[in-house]
C-alpha cells in the first residue's frame, strides 16, 4: 500500500503541466523505500505502513520527491537541462529529509529512536581508547587499544 495518495502528489504538480491520473506504483515504491531507509537511521519507521500511520512531513517529502521524478520523466525529452521546477522540488524534499534525519525538523508526536547505531564510539563515551582503560571504573574494556600520549 502506498504511503501517499494521488491528492498528496497532485498538490505538488505544476498546474497545467502535470496531471497525475494515478500513481506509478513501481516508481513510488522505490522512492518510499529510499526515503524511509534514510529516515530509519533516526526514527523507527517499522509502523509507517499506510497514509494514516506515516507522519505528515514524511508523506510531504515522499510526494515532493515523487512529483520531481515524474516531472523529469514526462518532460525529459523536451528540455536540455534539468527542469527547474522539478529540481527545486527535489532540493526541497532533500532539505526536508535531511532535517528529519538530523532532527532539526521535528516530527510532531514522535521521538527519535534511542538507538545509537551509526554513531561513532570514541573517548570519553568509549573508554577503550583512554590512556588507562578502566581507570574510571569500567574494567571490562581491558587495556587501551591505542593512545596519543605514549612515546614509541
């Protein structure tokens, strides 16, 4: 099932330039997978399966990205370069997705995942690289793996 409706997408289509009769499910499926895959680094997207369970801002980003690609697909033969409307729409969708990922744009009512996957672990949060591992009460880390204060 799609995460956006035809009305979501048509709202971003240039009036008179692109009328969407239906959604291209194969293209939409790939765009949704890409957007959710990127946002999954910050939020738990496993419950976002329908238009009602997917946050509005995520649906807006998907709709913008979809219309940008459809616009390029329809007008790819007519323009020398990238159509400026489609380009601006895609840039705006990218800005929205990046803001959601880095949490500068908040999804109302949804907290970012507490998972630290993808976050690098260095001193002081990872004591294995301290001069004396375990010195601050964590002996489970063993000897320091490297140090910047030793002379070789």
